[in-house]
C-alpha cells in the first residue's frame, strides 16, 4: 500500500518541484499576455483595430502592462498555489472591471478611475454604470470562461505540470510548497511596487515622459489610458501626489492661524450683509482663451506688437466694461493651464507653492475643500457646474464635486450643443443658453460655474466662413498669421454671445451677479511672449474680468478691479457685494493686499518677500490639499 501511494503521489525531488513552479510561471505569463490583450480590447470598447495599433505601435508599453498583470497573478498564485484557479480569478476580475469601464465610458465618456471605487460608498458612482441585461451577459460569459478553464485544467493540467502531488508523509509546508510560494509572493509584490514607483509617484505635471515611451498627460485621462494601457493609466491615478509639508506645519500652527482669522471674521462680518438674506444667484464664467487684443498693461499696448484691420474685436466686452467694475487678471499660464486657473478662481487657494495640476493630482483625493460653491451652498444656494465638453477632462467630475458643486452638466447632458463653423467645440451661445436655462429652472438662489470651450485651440484657417480681422504685420509668418486671424474671429463671435448673455441675464426675474474672466490668451504671440523685456511678455498674460449685476448691487464702472491672479477674484467679488464670508477669505484678503499677483511668471526677477501672511497662506493651502485638514476639522 505504501508503495502504491508513493507511485500515485510521488515524492517530489527538487527538480520536480522546480518543474511545477517553472511551468506555473510560464502558464501565468501566457495567460497574462492574453488577459492584457483582452483588457485592452474591452477598454477600447471591443475595437480590434485600436487594440492592434496599441499593441504593435507601442509593444514595450503593452508588454509592460502584461508584466504587471503577471506580477499580480504570481502574487495571487503564491497565496492559492493553483495557477489555473489564479487565472480564473484574474479573468473574472478583468471581466467585471472592463464591464464597469464600458458602462461608465458609454455613459460619461471617460475611463474607470480609482476614485470611482473610493466614491462608490458615498454616491453609488459605480451602480449607475450597470444595467440588468449587461449583468446577465457578464455572468454568462464568466460561467462559460470558467468552465473552459476547468476543462483545460482537468485534461491538460497533468500534461503541462500545472498540478502538484505531494508525499502524504510530508509536513504541511512541504506538502504545499509554502516556503517557495511565500518567497514568490514576497518577490512579486516587491517587484510590482518597485517597478511602478515611476508612475504611482509621478510629479503631477501636465505632461510627463517617464519610461519605455510612456507619455502621461495629467489633464486628459482618456489619452493616458489610450497611450499607456489600462493598467498604467489606472495606476497613474492611484497614488496621491506626495507634497512635502512646509516648514512649521502642524495642528497647533493651523489652529492658531484659524483662531486669528476667526476673530477678524467675527468682527468684520457684523458689518456685512448675509448671503442668506440677499437671495442673489452667482454665476462665475471662465471663458476659454478669452483675450483682449487691445489690452494695455504697465504702460504698454499689445496693439503695438500685433496690428489688425476690421475694427474692434471685442465691442461688447468694451461696452460692458464702461458700465461695470472691470480689471485685468494676470494669468498663471500662457496658451494653456485652464484647470489650474479654474482651481484658483473657485477655491481662492493657490498653486504657487505646489506647481502641479491640483485637479488631477490633489483635489480628487482631498475630499471636501473650501470654495465659493461650498461657501454659498452653506448659505442655502444650490450649486451647478457647466462644461460643454468631456466631464472627465482634468477629473472635473470629481474635483468640482469636492468643491461643492452638486450638479455637473457636460456635453452629454446639455440640451444646446451648437457648433460654430467647422469648430469641434460647442459654442459659447449654447453654453450661455444652458446657463440661462439653469437659472430659470428654480426661484432659489444658485451658484453656477461655467467653463466654456469655443475659443480653445486649434485655430485652423477656414474654421469660420469669415475672417474679418486681418493682421497687417509683415513680420508674422503665414501659418501663424492664419491662426491669429482665426483666433480673432472666434473671439469676436464669443464676444457677440457674451453681449447676448448679459442681455439675457437682464431679463431674468431673479437677482443675478456675474463674475466673468478669460483664463489665458492663445499661445500664438511669439513677438510678445518671447521678448527679452519682461513687461512685454506680461502683455500676453493679462486677460479681462468684470463683475456685472442685473440689480442695484452698488457696483460702479469707476470701481476699477485690481490686477490680480485668479485666487483673489472671488474674494474681490465678495468684498464688492459686501457679503459675510468664512474666515479663510479674510486670510486671502491680506494676501491679495500684499501680493495681488502671486505666480512665478510675474515674480521672476522681482524682489519677493515671504511675509507672515504668505506663510500662513502656504500652510493653509498645504493643509487643505495635501495635509491633515486641520483647518476644516477644528
């Protein structure tokens, strides 16, 4: 009997054990490649051509994704000791994850992110992406696939050395190769963590070229997944950006700062009106790439560097500016960086010391953060953000919610989706109509944040039927001339719709105040942007902003608004309305008095003193976005 048992189970030599381990690892490697291909196929919504292009255009990136899947499977095999079962579990996981991704992408237009799982328990963000028949098909596919794997294991497991037989006289850890499997588990986890540091601990920049041709784009997760594969795209969004704590940061320091400004707020708010009593809706408009070619700043005129025919590009803006408080915003960027500007405008915090993209690197994982939306929501306002484009861009779907916007209307939900000429973007007319529609839907006070898209690059010749503003410069090459003329045309159309929007606001039966600003100029003006004279370069970085009210809010055209960076604009609005505000806005008050323009571009080469107020602001910004959130806890 003893002999028969030994023949049946065989006492393993080291060679036989090694064969089992090697066969299992090879089997898992083949399975990982196939499962990675299937995951990409599902990511591209069952588009074989796109998968083919991804695999053979960037083979090393594809194989690295497969390598990471293999490491996960090896770690799981280390726990289970059964390679076929490990493959079945990984396959089921990929079926489920890819199904949720497809449902979400079809519904929202952007891929599955780690934040979707983090938010699932709070807002059921994943359940909205599924349907009953889809689940039935998913279950059938899982059952069939698992049955095929079971059949393979039964028929071929022995042949390919994927089953391990043991001597029944062996102790437990020998019977199950526990020492080897634990070692494999530890090694695979270590290799996985080490080999993904480059993507999980990214710098949070707008663009990053890191490894094996990977090209990460912080503001566009669709492109990240398209270019780098599902696994790397998912991991890129998985890790919170590590930001070093400023010197002096701690609970006591934040408590002292808050106590200081609580005292100021208590005193000053007694002199101000409550937003609850005012019953005024607030509309904040970021108009994409809205720039004034007739701008004057620091004694210089932009028109001295770029001249054109056709008259005033922005007649409606200039007419509005004659009747309301207006000023210049010094943009954080030139030709881009919209989300950073939007972040500062809505939150009144600063990106000055972070130098990242807060919407993608910090805000999604920061939870609730202060903003004008949250401030007025606590005063009874309803909150809506509108963006006539993909809501997943810059992770706005998550970041705006964390800022306090309860509703988010994107191109998918908009009723008005008109395009201008051959432009790929929804025009400002539709964006403003959606805003007016939102304001008309309820009598209650609202906060509406609109981020437009019409003026976004590219500026291809022929986009519009007319080009009414011809450059007269002889020192601009033809390609750049064509782009600038198209840009001026879109600005002129945008200006017309701005005038129509203000007329629409005038007709509303509710009190509305509008804060309007351009986020940055187009990146077309080399003569100013590349000048050796800093003041000339600054000309490309100032955009118009104004405050308009359709009721008597005490706003006068003679009340010129300060030239400032976006972090100060909402605070300026609250001050002009004489509204009560939370204590952190009083800290922003002091910042904006002492350093109204807080951006590296402007301060480059200038004397910059790190005052006590600025240090308090730095500690506050870090605490809310990357620290322990002592400010909001206390």
